[in-house]
C-alpha cells in the first residue's frame, strides 16, 4: 500500500518584501487505507501544504522531504507527481476555455495510464462518474470549469478523483461553498474512493461539517504553518465545540 | 487568461468613449481613397495608418513601378463557376486606401474574376492559389457572387517575394458567400493586401482571414453594404512567431439600415519580436438605423519578447441602433491553467497544446471549411512544437 511521507517541510513564497515562510516544519504520514483530516483556520497554510505536495511553481521548498513509497516527490515535475499516484482536488479549480471536459478527462486518463482508455467502456465510465456526482451528462461537452457554479466545480474535482483513481488524494476544502445536498454527494464520492481499501485521503477543511459524512482516522490541527496537535476523531469533536481558540493561543505564545 | 476586458457601448444608444480610449486623429469616414498612387505620399511610419507597421521593410511595395514578376495564379472550381481574366478596373468596388493598395491596383494589369452565377449553389469550394515567385509582383482578384447564389472561395497565398494585392468581393442580393484568405508565404515573404467587400441586400458574407506565414503580412479589410439586411461575419486567426509581423485592419462602414457585422479575430504570438497588430474600425453612420455590430479581438502571448497591439474603435452617429460593442483582450499564457492540467498527469508540452488549441477552438469552428480548419490545426501544432523548443532551450540556458 502507498505511503506519503512529509518530513520537516519548510515552504516560503516570494513577496515584494522578500521570501515569506509559510510552512514551518510539517511532519505527516498518510498510509493507504487511512483518512486524515487537516483542520485549521484561514491563512494557516493548508493550501500551501496541498500545492507544495502537488508541485505548484509559486511555492519554494526551503527544506524537508516529501516521498511517495520512498520516491522523492519534490524531484518530480507536476505531471510526474500525478502519474506517480498523487491527486489534488483544488480549493479553486481552474477554468480552461475551449477545452471540453470530455477531451480533458480522456487526455488526463491517457497520461495517467500510459495508454488511451477503451472507447466504449470509457464513455460509460465518464457518464457513470458524472451521474454519481449528480452532474448532467452534458457537462462532458462543456469547457473545463467554464461557467460552472462553485458547487459544480467541486463535484467535477471528485469526478476526476474517481476516474483517475490515484493512490493518495489530497482534498483542499472541497466542502467549502457547498450546500448540504452537494456536500453529501461529494462526501459519498470521497467515501466510494476511500472504501477501495488501499487509498490514502488527506482531507483539508476549515469546518467540522464534512466530518459528519467522511470519518477520519486521524485529525491534525494546523496552525501557523505546522501541525499544532494531532489525535483521533475526538479532536474534531473538540473543535466543533470550542473552535480553534485554544490552539491559536498556544501558537501565539 | 490574465486579461482585462472592456466592453463598451452595448445597447441601442450612442456612446462616447471614456478617458483613455484612443481618439481617432481623423474620423474613419474622412480617410481618402484614390486609384492614383500620387495621391498617397510614401509613408514614413508616423501616419495613423502606418504607425504600427515596419515601413522600412516595405520600400519595394511603395515604389510606383511595375512588378518584376507576375505571380502565378491558379484558379479552379466545380461546375457552374466562371473564371475569367478581366481588366483591373472593370469593377471598382475596391478603392485603394493607402499607397501600397494604389500601387498594386495600378500595376496589376489584369484581374482574375471568379463569378458565381445567379442562384448557383456550388457544392465544392473554388480554389485560387496566388504564388509569389521570389520577386516583386501584384495580384488582383474579383469574387462576384450573383444574386441568391451560395459559394465558398478559398484564396491561398503562398510562395516567396513581395506581393501587393487587391481583392474585390461582391455579394449579390440574398447570396451567401464565404471567402477564406490564407496568408502563408515563406518566412521572408512580404504581403500587403486590401480586401473590399460590398454586401448586398439580405446577403451574407463570411470573410475569413488566416495568417500564418510571411515576414510582414498586412491585410486591410473593408466592408460596405449595398442595401438593408446585409450581414457580415469577419473572422481572423493568426499566429506570429519570431520575426513575423501580422497586421489586420478592418473597417466596417454601416450606412444601410438593419445590417449586421460581427468581427472576431484571435491571435497567438511566440518568440522574440513576434508582433501582431489589430485595428478594428466600425462606423455607424447617421442613416444606419437598426445596425447590430460587435467586434472582439483576443491575443495570447506565449513567450517573452512578443507584442500584440489591439485597437478597437467604434464611431456611432445614430442612436437608433440594435446594439454595438467591442472588446479587446491581450493575455499572457496562463500558468494556472498549465498547472491544473499538469496536476492531472498531462505533460507540460501536451498541456500547452491543449490550452492553445482551446484558445483557438471557437474560432476554428467558425472557419466553416473543414480542409482549412484541419490545415490550421496542423500548422498551429507545428508552431507550438517550435515554441516548446524555444522554451526548453531557454530553460536550459537558465539552468546552466
Ligand atoms: N504570494 C503570497 N504573498 C504573500 N503571502 C502569501 C502569498 N501566498 C500565500 N500567502 C500567505 O500564506 C498564508 C497561508 O495561505 P494558505 O496556504 O492559502 O492558507 P489556508 O489555505 O490555510 O487558508 C496566508 O497568510 C497567505 O496570506
Ligand atoms: Mg486554503
């Protein structure tokens, strides 16, 4: 089973006033079969962690390591990371004008598998994945994320998760901006993915709401660029009751 | 795309441009036309209509002298079409607007005329190939679509040397004519063209310009309407690489009532000194009630060192119009799109190709001739492959 290991990860971004450190030593291990939730207030560096693992060029890794089954992820190009089995559902999925969802999905699937999917089963798979996320089949003919509502963009991310079926999925606030019905649909999709048994899930969220539908094995509280505390699902219950205050105070010391 | 877009004056009322929009030095309607070369001084590059153009490279086409060659013109079409040679000034729908058009008019002794008879519906496109042979030459084409005819005419400009050309287009009442002009001369070739179209009552013109080759290409397209209910769709695609200058000028002159015009030009630029210029002038005269017009130009700058100029200009002299608007946007290649595609496993070069073909997708769909659309696809792929080499070698240099 796959294991994603993050060790002492330090990440900075370039700003007008020079580099600014955002991640300040993150340690995290996600093994296949496990679901981890990262919870943290806005600006704590959650997206930075997700993007850094995926290889977004904006983020500079200043020290630390990320490995997938022992392979150095940080040494891989963005597309190599995806082909190695990492998937990032983005907080703000990007519009790609003029490129249809069908073309996009087929191109991605071909790249991930190293061969084109069989035409007949593929069309069926796409339609099933869309239907599972309660998206109309006509979305296949629309341009990628163009004119999609916030909720449709998030569902489309999970459609991709199911079709590309990576080893480890990182979901960056997939729950934000969803109404309760959409949240259930999206959670069901994530659970279907996780229930294959050997898949790792890193669920990044600001709210505890999604944890009613997706049960994490581990909860990490993320404050100020590092993991402030970790535990089991009970930690989420504490956050639900008391919020982030205790952790913010501790970090301020 | 990281582009800013301005949408001006949509709705049935006159508008004035806000501060910052270019004020024409001279109203478009007042710009002179003449068949006499002497009426146009040799441009120095400071004139409004030449200020974006590398005039130094154009000396040969400014000289009031006969050509040193006659470009090879081959025309063929399906049954029904009439192809003949006529005197250059037999139609005079075209009116030269600048020195090079007047020079080309004067020194192209004859014109090749493609006539689509009244009510003929051609099943296959008419093909016209104008090939420069390496020297300095002039060509003159007439496309004359009879009343209620339907036809597609493809004009393919190829070869080497310096070419000055005039194309006159008449769309008869109720006719539907598609003219596709492809500019794909050799990398050192120069081609300056003027197209003048007269759109008849209730007629439809699809005018498609595809500019891929050449060192300097400038296509100046003018549309007038002979009666009410005319409709002109003006589509252009260009892709300028290092050392190429692709310039497209449009002037749609609305004088008849209830006419439409829709302009959509899209271009990509890659490489050092890749240059594009788009000037879109639309004039709605006081008499042109019920006009409906929109123009849009988009540019995608793929590498550093390339530059796109885009100047839309709308002059409205009547308030009684259906709608009028323009938009122009120039954006750099969007790294977020690239990241998103790569994050789904798609390698960088394939991701770039996907983004660029996405950018051109809608306009390729409007070309309306599968053989041209396919050819365009292929050439864009070739150009992108060269662009990828550029960026790889640039990275290699940085990485040293
Ligand atoms: N380009 C940038 N310049 C300056 N600060 C940045 C830049 N990008 C991100 N940040 C800062 O990094 C911090 C973490 O951002 P982010 O990872 O998006 O947090 P989260 O996803 O937890 O809300 C924030 O304080 C944000 O303002
Ligand atoms: Mg975030």
